[in-house]
């Protein structure tokens, strides 16, 4: 900003005021140094000047900018004017400095605040009450200002002294503005008045232009009046804001005090009502309470009692007065005095749950609450609550819990209780240790995730329990401490024990059953004679091969073949020899296949081959040639004869997009049929479906 001030001052003095270059440079330097020194004065110390918030801010602004800044600027300018100027102004240094200083100070006091609040609106203090003023009030203020200015400076035929006296009308008007409007409006009015006074005086109007013959003296007088007026208005505005702020703080403090006093009053009223209630307690509350209540004196005799106590003891309340409490309750239950018997016990409040007595031949259990009192009767107030039924129920629950624990402990079915959140074991019955062949006690407090063969299986089990509430006979694979995996049937559900969400699980070992099921499942899918897959196994294997070929875009060949002249071997050598031949053919076929290939026996002498990742034109032909050579090799029968048989084969190639296994089987069967039909004249022992006419 300083370079801009320096450049603007230099250009204005050089080109508009026609100063010489050295003079313009020196004056520009003074115009720059003055504001910089004034700004430094404002921002020194721990609390730099920010805005017109307090009277101290106004004084700092007046001292920094109005005195220090303007003083430096006017001293430099006066020295240049008097010492370096070639023109004779007829003014001494003091006269020049006074004229220069009043001009700068007046401009700073009456224009700078308005510029500051317009360019930095966030620092302009606007009291909440100011913001509610209407634009009509603002317009009226401007109109009044113009009317006063016209009357002071332009009213025709107005005597000079009258005009001078009317200038005082600006002050109450500005004081009113300063006390009722925001700083931006107040400071703007100051600027308007400055321009009005300067303009009118420069044009020869107004009291300063007529009363003072020297125009320079008139301007100085007008500027001094403006300085004082501006300072007074700014100070009034800031003091008004401070007063309003203080009043608001006082109002806030007053409201806070009123609120606290009101709250304290309510507390006192409440305590007064409580005290009144305590006083009425002796006369009214005893009989209105639904529980037995009595007052016992320091010697242990009944002083007062209510009807409920009489019903409990089987004695009318008036007959209890003066009788010893020990006649009905355990001796010493309500002893109020200390051991030396000289003073009240410090334990003035007591809750007892071990008070028992017999009433009407039945033993009763009570909870007693006692409070010592001094006035109007010295002793203590005792209230009783009959908890005999609750004690009876608690005993029954405890008996049932013991029974349940006994059942669980002796149950041959393993059962555990673990924390739901982290699988930490909380309880396990002895059968768990027997099942897992370990001492279960060291595992209490440790997580059980390692017992799941798949830790994610526990999360799935928890989700299922969450959805269904209780899960029965879910088959899961668990891991023994030895590392062996076994299958278990798991049943469980959630519960809440000791403020914790728990999972209760019972196990049943189904490992042997599972193995038998797997054996039966394998037997159902296996051809009993050859050990190859049967038709049911083929129905599961072929769709999976088609899916792999579709996803991987790989070749897939499906073949159906049967053995030529197999019936003749059965007829000539018997069915036992035929079975031997089939088993040998199955072994040879399986030995010729790769790991990804598949073979199954449909029945009789018919077989199915599924060949994956085999190129139809090259690998397929080579494979079929090798396959035929291996099959047609002689087979030694138990009778000593060697027999050789041929084979016929039909195949089809999987077409992308086809997903029907039955269609591929029909195509391969049709190709086999054509191969067998052309047996006498065929040039090849196999046919492909796409080549069939």
C-alpha cells in the first residue's frame, strides 16, 4: 500500500499542483511516512488497533493518525513549501504547518472513518438495535442535513453572525445520528458535512467565507471546527456503543441473576414443602403409606405405627404403643444408639434384609429402611417391606438353576456358552472335554475360533441364528486339537447372561454318519462292475464340463462308444468272461485319459467320454488313434484264450452358447448310430456329428 500512496502523492503534486520533481518527491515521501508512522503507532503493543470499538480506540486513532501521522506529513510539506519553493507564499513555517496540519487532520477525522467502515464492513460495529432502523429514518436524516446546510450556507440575506450561529445546529443533529445509527452511517454523515462545508466555503458561501477576509484563515477555522466536530461525534458514537454493550451485559447479568434467584427460590420452596411434608409425616403419612411404618424411641419402644404394621403383626396399632420392638423382631435389629449408649449412632440410615419374625405361625422375611430423627420425637422412623414371596421365588429359581446345572453337567451331549462378540468361551460341560479329548478348564476365557475348520462358518451360523432365533441340526466341520477335522450337528441360539450377549451351542458328533453318507453317495454314482461313473454321475459331470467350456471358451468333445462283438464273447465264453473283458476295457480307457477327462459306463458295453481342452483337428485324431490301439489289444481270459474286440464311436463338439447336456448326448448317439450302420463299408471306426449326412 505504501508504494501506491507514494506514487499517488508524487503524481498529484507534480502534475496537478505543478511542484518541481524534487519537491514532489519530498512531499510524497512525507505523505507516505506520516501514515506509516501513524499505523505503526496504532498497531503497537499487545492489543493492536482494529476498529472504533472503545473510547481508547478513538484516542489512539486521534493520536496516531490525527496528531503523529498528520504532524509528520505537515512538517515535511511545510519545510518543502517554505525552504524549497521558488514562489513566495508570504507564510511563515508555523503558519504553513498549521494550515497543512489542520487540513490533513480534518480530512483524517472526517473522511477516514467513513472509508474504513465502507471498505472493511466486517469491522464496522452495528448495534442490533441500529439494524432495526428503517430506511425512511435514514432518508429523513439526509433531508434534515441538507436543509440545515442550505440554511447555514445558502439562505439568502442571512446575517453572517446568524449563519455562524446556525452552524451549531450540525452538532445536536450529528449527536443524534451518532447515538441512533450505525458507525458506517455516522461516519458517512461526517464526510458529507465535510464536503458541504469545504464546498460552500470554497465557493464563497457561509460564515467562514464572509467573516474572515483571508480565505486561508477561513479554511483553517472551518477545518478546526470540523476536527472538533468529527472527534466529538466519533467519541459520542463509540461511547454510545460502549454504553449499549455495557447495558446489554448488565441486562444479561440481571437476567442470569433473576434466573438463578428464581431457581434458588424454587429450590427453597421445594425444601420448604419437603420440610412441611416431614412435619406432616408423623400425623398423616404413617396411615397413608401402603407399607408398614413405625417410629421407635431410643429405648426400643414403639412410639407410633400405622395400620399396615398392625396387619403385619396381628396387633392393633394403639396396642403397640409402649411395647418393645424386641417382642416382635430379632433383638437389636433397630438399635439406634452407639455402643456406649450415650449418643445416636452416626449410621442414621440403614437397610437390613435379614429381619425375620413369625406372624400367625408363619415365618416372614422383611427389608427394613430406617432414618434417625430428632424432632419432634427422638428416635427413628422404620419402614418395612415384606419380601417373603420374593425370597421364596429366589429360592425356587436357585433350586431350578442348580437342577439345570446338574442336567447340563451330566448331559452326554456337549454344550458350551460363548460370548457372541468374540467367541470367548464362558462355560463348557464335561462332555465337551470328552468330545475334543482335552482339559476344557484352561480354555475358559479364550476364543474358540480355532475350533472351526472354516472361521467364516461361525459368522454364517451367527447370521442364521439371528434370522431364525434358534438353529437346529446344522452340519458344520470342526477341528480337533490334533488338527483332525470332524463333522458335527450344531444346534444353538442367543441368550443374555450377566449383562452379556452369549451363544449357547450343543454338539452332536455325526462324523461316522457323514462318512457313511459319503460312501453311499459314492456307491450310488459308481458302476459296481467297472468302478467308473454311472449314468447318475454322468448327469452331474456333463453340465459342469459344459459350464467350464463356456466360461473358458475352451473346446469340449462328448463321445459315446460301444464294444463290437461283445455279445459273441458272452455267448462263447460266458458272462464271467464278459465281465472280465469289461473291467479290462474300463481300466484301459481310464489309463488313456488325462486328468481333466471323464469316463462313465452307460450300461452293457456302452461308455461315454468327455474330453476337455482338446483341439478337434489335431489332438482329437491323435487321441482316438491311440485309444483304439489300446482297446483292440488282446485280452487274456481265465480259460487261456486271448480275445480281441473292436469298437465304434460317435462324437459331437460343443458349440458356444449351447448349454443343453441332453442335446450333446443325442448328437453323439446319432453319430454312433451312423458309425455302427456303416460298419461293413466304413473307412473310419468313428463318426462326428457334424460330418454325418
